[in-house]
C-alpha cells in the first residue's frame, strides 16, 4: 500500500484540447500535464473556462477535439462512466448532492473504481458531521455539509485523480480551513489533484503548480517557487 | 334494501369496486409512465400499445401453445419488456440528445406501427380469453357480490405498485434511479453505466404496462386497439398526479378510478368525462399536478 509514488508518472496529459457547447467554441487548444501526486490549480477570472476544462476531461461537454490521456490511454472516445473507472473523481461546481437521496445514499452512490479508497468508517472519522446526519435528505444539508459530502463521496471510490471545482465557494472560514486540512492529507497519500479555485489564499500554500486561464486558453504556468516573483503578473490576470 | 343518497348500497358498492379495478389499471400504467419519465424525461406514447401487447401476447400464447395464465403473468411482461429494451436501444437512444419532443413523437410512431401491424393480423373485433378456473365465481359480502378475479386484480396490482415503490425508494438500485432522475450526467461521471440503466428502466416501465395487459386479458376485450383509449385517460391521470412522484402516480390512479365509479352512480352521462374535468381544474389551480414539484 505504501509504495512510493512515482512522481514522474504522467497521470494526465491534455494536448490541443478544443471544447464546444453546441455551437459555442469554449476551449481553444489547451495543454496541461499533471504528474502523479501533484496538486495543480486552474486559476482565472469567471468565465475563463476552468469548469469547462474539468467537464471536458469528464466528457461532459458537447464536442471535443485534441487529446486527453489518462494513465497513458486516450480517453476522447470514452463515455463518462468509463473515464470515472480510470480512477477519476469529479466534484462539480455546484456540488451535485442528490436531494432525493439521504447522506449515506449519496455517499455510497458512486461505485468503487479502484482499490485503496477510504472505508465508510474512515470517512465518517474525517467528517463527523456527516455521520451525525447520515439519514438526512441531501436537500436538508447546509452548504458546508454539502461540500463535505461532495468531497467524501469521491474519496470512498478509490479515485486517485480528483477534479475539484471551487470547493470553497461560499463557505465559512472554519469549513474552508477544514477542507484545506483534508487536501493536505490527500496530498500526503499521493493523490493527484486538479483544483479550480477563486480563493487564491486557499490554493497557494497547497499547490505545486498553477495554470492561469483566460478566454479558454492557458496563458501562464507558474510553479510554486516562482509564485513570489510572478505575483504581480498573476494579480493582473486575476484582476485582484 | 339499504340506500345511501337514494342509491342502493349494492349498486354503489358495485360501481365503487369497478372504479377501484379501473383505478388499479390506471395506477399500474401511470406508474410505468412515471418511472420512464423520471430517467428518460419523455412521455412514453407507446405505453398503451405495449399494454395491449401484454394482453395480446397472453391470448396468442394460450391459443398457439397452451401457455396458461400463471406462466403468462411472468412471461408476457418479460417478452414485452424485452421489446421495450429493443425500442430504447435501437430507436430512442439514437435521438436522446435531441429535443425530447422528437423522442415523444417517436414513441407515438412506434405505437401506431405496432397497433397497425397487429390490426392487420388480428382485426379489431376482440379476441376471447377465458380466465383460469380458480377465479370463476365470487363471494357474497352481504352488501355486494365480489368476483374472485376482480379481487385478485386489485390485490396483485397494489402489491406490484407497492413493490415498485419500495424498490425505488428504499433500495440501492432505486437510489440510482432517483439520482438519475435528478442528474443522470453526473451519475455517469461517477462511473455508473447510465445508458444501460436507461435501457433497463425503459424495459421495466414497459413490463409494468405489459403486466397490466395480462391482468386485463380475462376481463376486458383484447384487441390491437385496446390500448389507445385507455392511454388517453391514463395521460389525464398523469397530468393530475404530476410527473414527479412514484407514490403520487399510484394514489392518483386509484383515486381517479374511484371518482369515475362514483360519477357512474350519480351522473352516468358524466362518467367518461369526469377525469378530464378534474384534469382541467387541477391544471388551473396547480399546474404541476397534485404530487408534482412546483416548477
Ligand atoms: N452549458 C453551457 N453552454 C454554453 N456555454 C457555456 C456553458 N457553460 C459555460 N459556458 C460558457 O463557457 C465559458 C467558460 O465557462 P466556465 O468554464 O464555466 O468558466 P469558469 O469556470 O472559468 O468560470 C463562459 O463564457 C460560459 O458562459
Ligand atoms: Mg466555474
């Protein structure tokens, strides 16, 4: 279980990716490489195409061209459920908690896609609130509880590459801090994480690298140790 | 003789019983429609034709191979359900990404084709099917005579409805259906084979229709056109109940049968129109239906 993580292994390689919703052309030739165990962020202003990039990886947009390699296999012709079974766990922007399912049903809905996922007990230890509310309907949860559930849900499946879309959005500082701790633990376990984030102060201490997006393109790649030098450039892109 | 509101109790109870029986059929059929609508988001206009196929299969299997009622009760829904899976796989799936109006029209076309072909073969006059001997006769309840077969229809239809409700609301498989009803794309993103689930769900909804068809064979006239008239009433039931709820479909079905029965007693001329009258009133007051979620 504690095999050292091969940090050179390319878990994800996106090349020349174009993506469309119907007629609208959203992504214009994206290139991204993520190695195993890395935590990479997608930064950018609203509408830059960060969520669309995650959805395109999941084959949840309209047409796609280019190539998306996951663990060395091209997934452009794979259906979403086949992509999930390659070990990809997706946490959508609006959390996607099913209102008609209770907490435990939500939690156990996604099938286990790889061995090595967390057991229910381990998950309830990490998120004690969810245990207390395990028989509550999804519609009855607070925003923070929903976000915890959305995270917990993909940890149970054994997915080793997580796509997380704005998980801190609209949450109280204590919950944001809790999510930061969770991400640290997952990173320590060797999971590969792609994080779309508005809250740069949340993302900065966690991330190994940042991709900055604008108008459906990657305009800058910044590694953690370049961050200080490129801070003003970054602020410019993010409009802060 | 005892009277209520100037009507003999026996007459009232008799009509009520007929109402509950009709209601049981409405419940089974609108339940199937609700299950299909939940995941596929289409109103299955082929539902009446598939109900008819269940009844016709029962009659034809008996005439040709001597297949008895009890075997038909399982075999006909399985065969017709398989036809449903084929319809989904070869037709509905091809246009699932288009506007749902096309799928709806396609199911309507499928119904016309099935009905047309079978009318050519069997005509429209109605085939005879006699009920199993155990169901002959009935029991005198004192205030009314209850034929055994009618009692059986009510009990088994309610059991199947309850079983379906339980499966959807209380089991793991049902949680897939509920989640898929909310957001099938996200479900698929979690690794669940949604296309397969869609095929099986359509097949299951169709099985419910065919099961109702088998139940109908001994008491209603079996012919290729038997589904058409019934379906119009069932659509009204679905509109009244609202599409959102499994339990709602069942309850509304039974309720409308009973209301129809009562109307037959007190104002027979209005019996065939009363459900549509209720539909109009519900649409005016609560457009999403009695059990539907407010938009
Ligand atoms: N379902 C959709 N249909 C059409 N256009 C969309 C859809 N979702 C997003 N877009 C458009 O795609 C662009 C990128 O959106 P998105 O990826 O959500 O940006 P971000 O997550 O960076 O804020 C925006 O211009 C948005 O309007
Ligand atoms: Mg977004």
